[in-house]
C-alpha cells in the first residue's frame, strides 16, 4: 500500500527501545526524516545507529535519524526538543507520543514520588507535547499525532493502577482535543496495545523455553493464558498501525483509540 509518507518529518518519543524504536524504524523505512527522543544517551545513540543502517537500502533516501536526549518529565526539555526538531527538520508533520516509565506493583508499596513521575512522563508529557507542537501543525493546516496509550485505559489492572489511570486520562484527552485540532486539519488518534512482545519480553520467554526444554511458542502460549488469541501483541503491529494513522489512508479518522490486544479486553 502506498502510504505517501516519503519526505515527511516526525518526532518519536521513547525511541531508544521497545515499541518506540520499532515505530522509529518503520517510519524511517517509509522515507520519513525522524527525530528520536529518549533519556539515556548511550542507548539512544545505539538505537539511532541501528535505524540509520537502513538508510540508502531499498530505495530509502531518508536522512539518518536525529537522536535528541531529553528528560521528558521537564516542560523546558519538551520545549527544547520541539524547537530543535523544527529547526533541524524544517517542520514537523507527525508526532508519536510513546515515552513512559515502566512500573508495576502494589499501589501502597509504590513510592509517592514514583506515582508523580509516571504521571509527569506519560500523562503530562503527552499533553505538553500536543500543547506545544499543535500550534505549529495548525498554522500549516497539516499534521497527525499518534498517542501510544494502553488497553488498561479501559479496564484497570490492580498491579498497574497508576499506569491505568494515566492511560484512561490520555484516551479522554485524545478524544477531547480532536475536534479543536480538526478545525485546522490536524488529526490526533491513539493506539492502545495490550501486553506486547518487546525485546525484554522476548528474552524472558526464550530463557524460560530453553530452561524448560519447551518451544518459544509453548511458553508464550502459557504466558498468554488470559488472552483469547493466546499470543502477545507484536511490536510490528503497533508500528504498522502508527504508519496508517500517520498517513492520509484514514484521512477522516480523528479522536479514535484503536485497541490491539489479542481480544483481551472486550470493551466498547
Ligand atoms: N510493552 C507493553 O506491553 C505495553 C502495553 C501497553 C502499552 N504500552 C505503552 O507503549 C509505550 C512503549 O512501551 P514499551 O514497553 O516499549 O516501553 P519501554 O521499553 O519501557 O521504553 C520506554 C521508553 O521511554 C523512554 N523514557 C522513559 N522515561 C523517559 C523520560 N523521563 N524522558 C525521556 N524518555 C523517557 C525510555 O528511554 P530511556 O530508557 O532512555 O529512559 C524508553 O525509550 C508506553 O507508553 C507504554 O506504556 C506498552
């Protein structure tokens, strides 16, 4: 399918690993000039190098990705990332909000400052990015914003209660702001993954399989007992949906949250 993304520009946050890195890879492979943002300099540099290695292959003329190190808990850092991205890319057509702090566990055992950090990076971080980049897109009457949220937005899980709350707030925000952005031809949608096979998860299943002399699929099948399709979501599925939402293939779609979770959460 021709997505028409070649020559566009994008910012992907949380792009040093996991879903964000997979999205950066996919978007760059479509010929998009991409700024990759994360906190740890070394990891981000390696990730950008990995994505850059695809430049010049398969007719991909996208420039090598630009890694920008930033702590997205801080408003001033987000301002800097946006200013630097606009300066280096010329303009920003696509924003993928994806950065988050990984955490889980008992609510009462979670330090209060960790609760605040989870909210700051993902909840406030996504909202601040939209607040600061949308005027730039609205002025150009063009842009697509994709928020990577999570299926716990719909049904909270006890050991992920703060993450669930942040996710619910972000789906509400995505739906709520869409109408205003639409007046300037800017779209905003979200993708809510269920439990996803990131590199970390992949390694853990491979180790278990080796230790128990089982196949990878057998262990995954066991782990995914509560998921009707009995498999974890592949990062490529999230990346592919991001490409569709970034492109004009669904040019009439805005304010939507798309759940990709193997059928785990049957919500409306
Ligand atoms: N994996 C899943 O099963 C799953 C399920 C549902 C939803 N999601 C959502 O999908 C998104 C990606 O998940 P993932 O599992 O791929 O995440 P991950 O592997 O934990 O990676 C998180 C990314 O966010 C960056 N980050 C964290 N704190 C930051 C900060 N203060 N400033 C800048 N960057 C920061 C990390 O960079 P550094 O390492 O440099 O800090 C990293 O690049 C998240 O929003 C997550 O909630 C994931």
